[in-house]
C-alpha cells in the first residue's frame, strides 16, 4: 500500500515537472528574438516619422540688417491647426521682412505673422492661406512626460530637410535663461536627441507621434546658448502645455497680455525674496519693499520662482491680488493692483519717433480682443486706443483707454497722430477722455514742443 502511494506520488511529480518543462520550452519558443525586438522598436520610430512629416514645415525668413544687407534665417515649424496656423520659434522670424513656408510636398507659401509673437516664451504663430485642410500634429500633455522616455526630433538642421533623430527625455522643468530686461517664462524639456541650428521651431515627439515640446535652443558645455552650427551637449524644447497655451492666445487675440508686479526676485528657502522694487510699479505702489519674502499669492503657497511668475502673468490687469510676505519675521498681507507688463519687458519695441511719444510722452496701440479679457474695467461696448507705454511722471497710467481727444472720438493710432499733427500749431494742450482702473475721467495733457 505504501509502495503504491509512493509510486503514484512520484508519477505526479514527474507529470508536473514535465508540464512545467514543456510550458517553459513553449514560452521560450514564443518569445521574440533580439532582432525581432529591435525591428519592432525600429518600425515604431519609422512609423512616427512617416506619420509626422506631412505636418512639419521648413521656415525661411529674410530680415534687413543695419548695413542694408539681407540676412537669411532658417528654421522649422509644424502645423498647429488645419486651417493654416503654424507654430515656430519667435527667434526664427524676428524682425522678418518676408517669411516663406515650405510643406512636405514641396509647395511654398508666403506666411503672415501679423504680430503673433511672444518673445517672453520664444513662440510665434504663422498663417498661410490654403483652401485645403492641412495635416496637423496633436499635442501631448507635457505634465505626463517622464524622464527617460523616448524623444524624437524632426527638423531642418544645416538645410537638411526632415532630419529625424532619436534620444530620450533627459530632464523636465528646466529654466536657466536670465531675465535681462526681457522677462522670460520657461518650462523646458531637456533631451539628448541630436538637434542643431535649423531645428528651432520643430517638434519634439513621443513614440505616439504627439508633440511634447518645441525645440528652442541648444546649450554648450560652458552653459551658454549655442548659436553656431556645432553640436551642443543638450537640447531644450518648450513644453507642449506652455506652447498650446501661448499659441492659442496668439491666434485668438494677436498678442499676450501679462500681469506685472515690478520686482526683481530671488528664490530662497522660505519663499521668494524681493531683491528690488521698481518705482511707480504695482509692488512699489502697494507698499512692498526690498527684503520682503513673498510666501503666499492669493492664498497659494509660494515656493517656486517660475510658477510664481506664471501666476502673476495670468492675473487680470487692474484686479487686486493678495500677497503675503514675511517682513522682519512677521507676516503681513498687501493688496496689489496688477498692471500690464511694460512693452520693453514683453519684448515689444517702442516707437520713439511717433508724434504721440514726442509731444505727449505716450506710446499707444489699437484696442484688441484680448484686452477685454485681461482688463477688468473694459466692457464689450468700449472703443478707443490703449496706452502701451508712458514717460516718467505722466498723468496717464499704462493700460489706460483713450476714448476721445478734445471731444473727438479716437478709434485708431493714426487718428490720434493726425489730430496732434493738425492741432500742434494751434493748441498747447489736449483734453483726453480716458477710462482706467480709476474709472472714467478727463485729463489735460500739455503738448511738448
């Protein structure tokens, strides 16, 4: 009896072992070989390139130099909307006289810029006119991008169209460009995918063919941006979430209107320390001082400089924000009325030869769609022109809407210039009907010789 049990148990062990061995052999036989695995990965990259190329474009801009010579700037871009809107870098089309876009099928178009640029993020939107619907590249959620995942760059380095390179995402949330006059908003994805001059404005893709960033710059080993045609150690792409936000606003409004505090700051352990407060700017007017440490903005804890700058930039112009600071070890809260970022900090030039600037000390611009969203005191019925920049000690603040001059309604910059020209010999002052965060009022402006 015992012997029979032993035999049966041994047979059971043998059958189980054999089953495991056979199963293992079958699994091993079903497993792909190394070559098959590499072929699968290779095909994935090939398919992304094939699907994406029709939506990627070559951008060539011509700019007039100070010596009268024409300079050629080449870059890349991709179709953002099927009705002809294209995303690229601002530095690719800066000061361009003409812009040409070449599609994958080698057709060429004259591209319109119409001021849709944002130097603060290095993003520009071009528009081409075509009756056909164009292929587009979808944008991924860059918050979900993981360090170590594959990254695919497609662009036109060295005039070599549609060059494809592959690497990985090396880092996220990079910001290293200093604010020198121009305020920068940075959220770079770092990659080791080979990019170079000419890749600027082209897409950085994931393995699904979605845009995770727009290639913007390369960096030398000595930490300076690389502009020459040489290989740098790292490439940086503007995150797709930031690109989508800015691109959409540029298409809708023609420009970006940002909130502004008027401080120079430094990130510290407890928050953000104010290094300097600019005179007559919102921070100065509210009572904030050098050495204050900002710890909360509208109730949100402040820990990161880049995130704080974004919060301020997204704040409505003319609206009060609550800023909590540490001063001499004690918490204090200030109500700060946010103003619009000055033109120079926003990368816009000031027309100093205009009659309005010389005689009134005002730089003005047309009223645009985006103004109604960002200026709290405007209504849909308002018409006029916006004060973009003022000389020191001007009785009119930036962001003021000029409705009429000497009782005559003003709806364009040209109308104001013509009125000043016409009356400059007859009058020494003008009475302006204006509207701002202070309400509607009349202001007398003396004409300078």
